[in-house]
């Protein structure tokens, strides 16, 4: 696996899947912290369609945050580097934020939620 793909897998599984999974766990009442139970109580009156919109919203926000973070890495590559196995992966890519999307993008290849999210 190429270094850039290792980074993509880390972003997809370690960041995106964890965040989207947390949302699902809260909605399914699997998280028992007081804050999460209160959130779940607030969601209880929503229809399935409304819950679907909430999931799309969360996916959009998470994906935008990841996209903007990767864009910032690209823009600051003169001051900052990200190395995997000693190689600067920012320089390996034409644009890290572009690696996320498409049928062959990181989310499609590595995220358990695929490109579309939860």
C-alpha cells in the first residue's frame, strides 16, 4: 500500500468512521453518558425521515471538516509536513482534499460508510 493510501485509510477509518459511528451510537442509545442520553432524548420525537436528515447533516459536517483540514495541509506544505514511513504525503498528492471523493476516493475505498456516509 502506498504511503498516501495509508494516510487515507487513517483519515477514513480513524477519523471519519469514528465520528459517524459515534453519531449512530448516540441515535441508537448505545452511549450512556448524560450528554448523549440527553441528545438522544431530544431526537426521540423525530421521524425516521428527520433522523435521516440529521445523519446527512452530521456526515456533511464531518466530511467538510476533513476536506478543509486536508486543504489546509496542502496550503501550508512549505511550513508543515505530514510524513508516513518517512515520506511527505502532501507532496505525493495533487491535492489531499481531492483524494477523499469519487468511486476510487479514500471514503469509497476505506470508510465503512462508503462515500455517502450514514
